[in-house]
C-alpha cells in the first residue's frame, strides 16, 4: 500500500508540473531561460550632484601664491580642492572648504599647477571634478604704501590690540562694518569685518552703529547696533573677521537699545553695558548668558542718566559706555549731550560693583572741545579706552568734520592716564590716524 500511494503522488506531481511552468512562464518563455543581465536590466535611479562653476585661479602680489574662487551650488555643503604640479600627481595637496567660495593657496615652487574642485553634498555624494591649470607669479610684485585718506573715517570708534596689531572698528558704512588694522596707531589699512548679509537687519537697513570686538573663550565676538537693536556676531578666524550671526536676531528685541559694551569681571561673569532710548538715553547694565546670545532680564540695572549741567546742553543724553576695572574700582566712561552738539563730551563715574551705585567724577568732563586732550577738535566723544602692547592706556574718539559742520565724523587717539589717586585724564600729543594701502607699482 505504501508503494502504491507514493507512485500515485509522483504521477500527480509529474503531471501537474508542466502546467504550472506553462502558467508562470507565459507563452514560450520560461523563467529559467533568463540570464543574470536580463534580471538586472531595470534602470537604476541616480542622484546627480551639482559641480562647482566658474572655477578661477589668479596670481596675487606674492610669489607662488594663487587666489582660487568658484561658484558653489546651493545644494553643496563642502568643496574639495586639490592641486599639484602639472606632471607630478604625487605632489597633490588637498583641502576641504566649507561656507565660502574662495581659497588662498601657497604652492611650494614656481610652475604650472593643476587645480581641481569637487563639490560634495550632505550625503557625501561627489560631483564630477572641475579642473583648470594656473601659473602663479614667480616673484613678489613691487609695491609701495600710498596714503588714500588723511583721516580715519569712522565714528563711535573702538580699538582692540591683539598679537602685535591694533584693530579699529566704527560707524561709517551703510551695509556692515569695516575693520582697520595698524602696527603704529598712525597708518591704518582697511578690510571688511561684517557684511549685511551675515547679520539680522531691522527696518532701517543702513543704521549700522557702534561695533566693539572682544575675545571670549578663544573666539571673537562683535557687539553692534542695527536699526536701534543690539546684535552679536562671532568670528572663528580672528579679530578681522569675517563675523557672522549663527541665528539672525537682535540680542534684545522688546525695546530700542544702542551702544553695547562688553565686560568680563575677574570671576568670569560677562556683562553688557548698553543704552535704552525710550526714557532719554540712559546707560544700563545686565548680566549675559554664558554663550553671550541673551541677557538675563532680571539683572537689568540702571547705571547713570543725564543729571549734570554739562550733560544737558543739548538733550538729556548719556551714551557710549565703556568699562575699565583697575585696582578693584570700576570706571564707567561715557559721553553726554547729542552727538551733533559742539559740546559733546566725555566723563566717567566709579563704583565698587559692576552694577553700581555709580558716583560721577566731580571733575567731569575730562574730554571736550575746550580741553587740551581734544586737540582743538569739536564734538568729541563716544570713544573707547584700550590698552596698548606696552601696557599703557589710550582713548580713541570721534570728532566733527570741522568747527562749523558735523559732516562725516572721523577718529583720533590720545593718552589716557590714571593718577596716583585713581583719577582719569585724557591728554598728550593727539594722534591723527591716516588710511594707507599697498599698491602695485608694476608687474
């Protein structure tokens, strides 16, 4: 019986199998007749990564140096730049570039170089490389230093000393801020520190005022005003920028505020001194959050407002604060009167705490058009104290264009002194900065 059942099952299986194969294969084709290539013949879906465009390389004023530039597509997160001596690919150097479309390279020797740029998207996918050749100049270009402005054309100036160089910032552009650099405080060269596209802008897009720059936690922060709101931008590369806001917003949005000045106390606490304008120009202070991106509202404290006769000649205005701490005493320097007033002037107050209470110096003002430190200039004020490389102090400030016109305000520098009894004065031989630039004589 077992043999008969097995034979019947085998008979049925053998009889049905051809029918099943015929039904699955259709017509005359059997699936067993397909080869591997036909099974994988479906078209694969690929993503095309956009390459860079307009790749260029130009020689600079320096020998064996090339300035690269290109247009980066919007869907690209980084560009791989490779360069090597033509005919010697073993000399290839590679750099990854994020967030910009330019790169300055120094090549080891004179010759023709191949340069390739490969764009990479957020998934690590690479575009086809774009390649060009370029040859740098063999020798440095002959240059000369030429004076291009007999004044330093900024108002509300601030000066910062870092690694053997002075950096000056101020009000003066309609779309961001310049930075001027110098090694002697007299001759300054210009660059751009912050562009309008890198920052929040309010309704008054040309109101860029009062920038100040500080080093904090190994980064550089610029506090400044746009449209009567304080903002803060950051540079990861140095005090000459570029400065950018990671989140484009004002530091304080609830009300108008101007003239920021940053201060770090001995215990590491960061403070911001600033001016509110809704009740006259009044100087206030608040503690900042550790990341410097917000203030602690509950700590806002009024410091000083215009109360003295010399402060109220034109308007009731106290502004342009700066803080120095010396021998345990807090010195708050400030300017008073409207900036268009000929008697715009500088005074200071002292306290035992960053919050005050503040006692105004009874010898105020310490800088005004009728005092020696002004050097005969009119409308002097809204400056900032800074420490020089040799440890001495100076004060940079702006003045009117002339005795009869406010005009385009420009900046000057004089000595700031502390007396044995702790009193501040501004005097000495006035420094009159000029702007210079390096120009190529011939190539």
